């Protein structure tokens, strides 16, 4: 009788009658309390409906009744995954694989657990094993593509997807994954063609809409990007990824009041180290008499940029503790003497009342363009080091000293879009009476030597600024001008109040805005923008012309 009840329960569950299915499973258990199948089906049903404690109890009963029950191990792993107990989930999936090495869901779910833990190699291995067993499993191609891209297997991923298209030409997931591969390898127009080729087949797919929005944004079509993000959020209320991309699009447009609303979503990223909850989060309440901890997060340039909010917070609070990376420690201590500046990580027993991420401050103090102060620099390099660098620069001879940086980021952080090979800088480097200084963080000696031979110029470089950020700051402060692609030296120069010219891609990071020459964070910055996606030559020409005119004015004033 319990077999018939279980079959009916499965039919009801498949038809969406959850209550009826639960009744059948419980009735079957009342008839046969030792039925591992009934325990498993009831536990799985409860888990799928987020009744996790009861679900775990029945699944453990199923495993006690039938220790070799692989599907029950998988279902128990799913409970752990929902609770974000990811290591326990991995252990369950691995146990299921030991019991049944051909169980595709055990491999696939193991991949999901590894993915959440940012174990991308483990995730890829698990997804590849699942693909070998069941290449048509829904969602698997997307997961495979994501992990290959995370591991920078761009060419292999694209090759595999194109091969799949030869036999699965109309496969929605394969086409979507190929479009995403093209998007992540900086070919937005090709990606757009593939996305739009399948859009009519599933026009309300929130994943497609979100990715389509990013592609429109890369192409500078911001209104269409907003439409896609909004549609994705309607299709999937609370969709964090679409909300995140939309907030970046608002910020790119300098719509700060709406842009900061979802900016804290970055703190939920799997790649973000969770912050110990030692102190409550400051949420904009009155700070008079408050002891506040402000901690740096994101990249070095971001911390420098958001540090522009620190003077206001330091003045407004009773005590302000600032936490930052070791390399910024001397610079921040000198620049913010009224704060207690400490290196990451700090003790979790400080006498503070609340904490906030530095990147979360602007939502309270930079709500619109008028909230950005005009400043001459809020960071201070060490005076003795500045003087020493000025002596070294003066020894190069008369003429302005210009720092240059031509590579920014990694492939994942859009390096191909924000980097310009030094050889393309020839119209700038060929200008007479200017001394160019290498401000690259990485050693580009070979590239510099090749350019020096080919165009007969000298690019001066020293090792100290690459090894000591204090030396980097002092050198920037001693220069007359910095010309750079979008990289950390832009933020450092702007924060020191040094004139800095930014060679900006057509679709830049939100920090640089979408239009205009100004950068609200740094009054000393001037932006030179690509007129179209990927076109650097007009930027080079504009900067060369402006640099020539600037040089003449500098020479006239000496």
C-alpha cells in the first residue's frame, strides 16, 4: 500500500499539489515507519519548501534506514547548501559519489557547493564530470561556462561552445553561454547578436535580460541597459545581479541618489571576505559622541577614492578608527592625523560603537554632484621623499616631468579595454622637451626598451616606486603631470591634488562617469574619452595636442 501512496504523492508533487503529496508521504510512513523511500521523499519535499529542520530529520532517518542511499545524501547536501553550510554540503555530495559514481546530480551539486566556496577548480572538475554523464542537464552548460571563464579558459570555453552549436544549433542555453563568453572577452557587439537571436524565445528570462543589459551598457546604450535591468527585476523580484548592474549604471550616469541605493550589494559577493559581525553597522545616524570604525575594501584605487569621505566622518565623530591595507598605512596616518589608522586585519575588541565599509560612506555624504568638495588633495606624501624625488627629476634636465601609465587591471577587470600598448603612445612620447616617467606598477622594461629603440625617446624608470607605495606617492607629488589609462595611479594623483589626465575607454568603470571631462572625485583630473568602442587613436591625438599646448605654457612660465 505504501508504494501506491508514494506513487500518488509523486504525481501530486509533480502537479504542484504540495499539500496532497505531503499527506500521501506521511500516510505511507504511518503504514511503514521504516520506509526509507517515504522518509526520503518527505524530507526532499520539505527541503524544497524551506522547512529545513524537518527535512533534515527525515533525510537522516532515510540514511539511517538505508546507509547506501545516494539520493538521500544529495538531498541532505541540498539542505546544507540552503543553510550556506557549504563544506557540509560538499561532504554529502562526495559521499553520494562514493556510493554512486554515475549519479549526475551528485557531481553537479558538488560543483554548485564548490562554486559558492569560490573553489573554481573543484567546481569545474565536478561540472565536467556531470557533463560527461549527462550533457543535456539543464543549467550545466551555463555553470561550465562560468567556471571556465573564472579560470580564464576563455579560448577553450568558446571553442567548446561553438563545437556544441554544430549539433545543438537551437539550444537556448548553449547560445546564451556563447554570448556571455563573447561579452566577457570584450566583444559586446558579437555578444549582442547572439543574445538578440534568442531573445524572442524567452523574452522574460531574467538571466538573459541582465546580461543583455550589461552588453548594452558596454556599447554605451544606457537607456536600453536600464530597460533590461528593470525588466529582469520585474521577472525576478529582488534579482541581486540585475540590481547590482543597474546601480553601477546609475553611478556611471552620476545619478548618485539612486546609484548608492544598491551599492552595498557588493558586500554580498562570493569573492568578498565576510566581515566579522563584531560591531553593528552604522546606518547614517548622528555621529556626535560616536566611536566609529571605517574599514577599507575593494581595490587600492577604490580605497583611495572613498577616503575622500573620511575628513567629514573624522570631524563628525568622537573617535574614528580607519582600517586599511598595509601599503596605505603611512600615507593615511600622515593624511588623517586625527584618526586612529590601523592595518588590516584589526582586533575585534576595539572600543567602537559601530562600523561601516569605506565604500558605503558616499550614500550618506555624496548624495548628489554638489556634495563633492572642491579640494587640492586630501592625501599628503612624505615631504622629505618628495624633495628627494624633485632632485632626481631636476637632474634629468629642463622641461616638465610627466608620469605615464599605459596598462591597467587584469583580463577579468577589463585590462584589454583600459590598456594602450606603449608603442601607440608615440605621438606623445615624440614631443620635445618633456621627460616621461614610467609609473607602471609592474615591470615593463622590455616594452619600454623596444619603444625607446623604435622611436628614439627615453622613458625614465626607477624600481623604488614599484616596491614602496610611499615612494610612489612621493614621486607622483613631485611630477608636473600624470597621464594614464584607468588605473590606481589616477586615484593617487587625484587624491594628492596633482594634475592628472585620464585616457578613458568608451564604456568606462562607473567611477569615471559616462560623459564630460570632469571627475567629481578629483578636481585636478581631466578625462579624454574614446569616441566609440575600442577607438584609442583619437584619444592619443587629443592628448598629444593638449600635451603640446600644456608644455608650451609650462615652458613660457619658467
